[in-house]
C-alpha cells in the first residue's frame, strides 16, 4: 500500500493505521526543499464558488446526513451560519502547502471531512467551508526549521481571506458558529483572536466556537471564555479524545469540554448519554458508543466496541497510541449536532441580538 493510501485510510476507512506504516510515511512526506524554495500555489479567489468546499446555495457534501433517526439537512431554514475549517487532508511532499487546483485532493476532502464532520452542523446552520492552501501534515512535526510555521501561516492567510469574504458577501448580520478540527481548529483559534476577541460588535454575533481536536487553552482569549453548559453562547468548547486512564502529552492541560454533558467538571458521564456516534464509513448511527470523563485537559473515553472509530497512532511515540483524535467528531456526532441546534435556539431567544 502506498503512503498516500495509508494516510487516506485515516478518514476513508474504519481500519486502524499501522504504526510502522505511518512512521515510514512521515519520513516520505517531508517536503524535500525549504518553504522559501517552493512557488506557492495560486492565491484563491473566494468570489469563485469552486474555492469553497461547501456553500449553502448549492448541492455538496455538507448537505448529507447519515441514515437513521430521521435526520435532515436544514440549511434552507437555518437561522445561523457555520464557518467550518476542515482538518489536514494533504499529506504529500510535493510542497509545504496544497494546491486548490488538485481535484483529487478536493474530492478526498469533500468525501472525508466535509461529509463526516461539516454535516454535523447542517441541522443548525448554513454551512460555509472554504478550500485553502492547507499545510501538509509534516508541518506539525517540523520543530527544527521555520518551514512548518511558514506553511501554517500561509494556510491561515487563506482561511482569513475566506472569512473576510464571507463577512462581506454572505453573512448579512446572521449569527455565526465557528468550527474546525485539528489543523482547522488551529486556524479557527487564531481567527477568533483576530476577529472576535477584541471586536464587541462581531462578538455579539458569535453563537459558539467548536474548537475540537487541537490544544486550546482555557484562558486562550482576553474576553472569550469556555462554555460552562449546553446552551451558553458567545463562548467556545473543545476536546481531544484519549483512551480512558491514559495521557496524551501534546494536548494535556488544554480545554476539555465533556460532549455528553457540555460541562467542564471531571464527573464521569455514562455511555447512555451518548446519543449517537457515526463511524467513518458514515453508514450507520451507533448509540451509547462511549462514556466520557474530563481528565487533565483531555477527554477520556472508553474504547469503542463498534468498529469505525480508529485511534491515531504517531511514529516513534508509543505513549501516544491511546489517542482517538481521528474520531473526535465521529464518537459524538449526534450530541454535537443537537448541541449546535440548542445553542442557536438559545441565541435567537435572547433579546437585543442583531
């Protein structure tokens, strides 16, 4: 199996990644030249619909719903918008950043993260998801050079430009949800710093930010604060899923919201509160998939019994083998879907909103 196939299996199948396979792939996918030696791909023009993975005005992967329980795409009637930033789907060594002209990559992004994560929000909001020149996966492992940071800065410049275009042309004063996962959350966290934390007017439009799958501090912002319950608005939530009883050093000490209770306390939440996980096959809904408990900034989970909720294995660091990073959305799909609806309802019920 090629490295691209191994890495694509993260989202396209329920199979676990082999540690040896991912380790060898990471050696291969390191770009061979310095960031400055590459010619970046063309800057995206967000006036062009093709530079969006999801728009509410057309049919796309964000309109889908998993079968079962009568779920529906409610975007035509939704009172809010979600600006969703997808996680890393580019793993190659051709460049430090992806090219939006790569149709194969775009299809992979649409069939994986847009379908299996962004759709969580289509009951509560119109879905806007930009394509962007995402940093290649290796950027997060590049600790000895500035290349990874520069690649992530370039990726963020696109996310920022897309959000500015969204505000100017699509939003029209509507309530906003900010959401992401992994690299997407890395950029969404920065977006909140630049646009919401110090702007009272825009902050009034913020329903909630779902900052999932990356370390976000509980005191990340000057003004914004972590949500304390299931219906609070103008706040942010986040978690990183780890096998019960284990640590995950990269994300320890960050924000951990329990998605079964939507609180920050450390009380264990039983699996019956899990209203439904959706495996990466997107083929079914599994109830009571896992119980949860907040521990040291991590979300402890039981090992899922149904298949389709894979671990994320990182090379050379066996202590990290307990991470369920890939399944952060999948494990709590219905809880997250219903919570987005509840927070939009709470927001629109408040007086003196724009």
